């Protein structure tokens, strides 16, 4: 039984909160339907136009508006329909997006981050951590299927230096907001 299934069978509400945490647009990566261009800076770039592959290496920074991906290496694959895959690697590669639609800022990091348009999937692999609004999700591999709205995770095997488990920290919902002077304000 996978680590996610083992824990969600005991408390099905955990999966609900996990999905709420991860369903915000930040996990969907760059918005390819947007008119805002994706900008890439790096130490080196190589474009193989016949294969539709651009490879950027050395302190790569990829941005679209306030969305930011930093890595040591990023490979962008294009098809006739446009960008079809983005692969990033680093120590770690990091994806950040400011707060949107009531969700906190998203800070995701892993040794490898891969986005696939065909699969509607973002995969964080190797020491993967996603933090959003004080919530945290950690595992060796975290997959997010944006079409099916399904999150799956795997812990590392014990020989890989981890304890083989995934970790979630879910902040309680607050019914009161603090005002600028620290006093409670009702929502």
C-alpha cells in the first residue's frame, strides 16, 4: 500500500486538505494560454530547432510575470501546439509563485521538476517539498495530475536515506483574522 493510501484510509479528510492545498493554480506551472511571455536567462543556451528542444544551463531563471523557476539546467520541448514539456534540475530546482485566489505563496523544490502538457502532470522528484500558506507536503516523489485533480506521493525507500514515508503539515483553518493592531477581526 502506498504511503498516501495508508494515511488517508485512517483519515480520509487528510487527502481532502492535501488536495485543497495543491489544487491552486501555482502547481499548474507556467500558463501557456497567457499573453505574458516566458523569459529565460542562463549562462548558456542551446537550441535544436529540428527537434524543438532548447536547453539552458548554469543559474537558469525562467519567469512569467511573478512566477519564477530557478535551476541549474532547464530543457524546454516544443511541439506544433507549443511548449509541451519543461524539465528542470538543480540542488534543488525551485518553483515559486506569489499568493493567488486566497491561497498562500507557493514554494516548491525538488532535485527534478517536470511539467508535461500532454499528461497534464507536474512531477517533483528527489527531496520534493511543496509549501503553501503554512501547509507543507514532503516526499521523494510528488505527482499532480491537473486534469484529474489527483495528487499522489511516494516516500523514499529506506536505503535512500529517508524513512520511506511522506509528510504533511496542514494548518488549521482560522475563523478570525488579525487586524493591523493585532486585534481579532471577524470574517
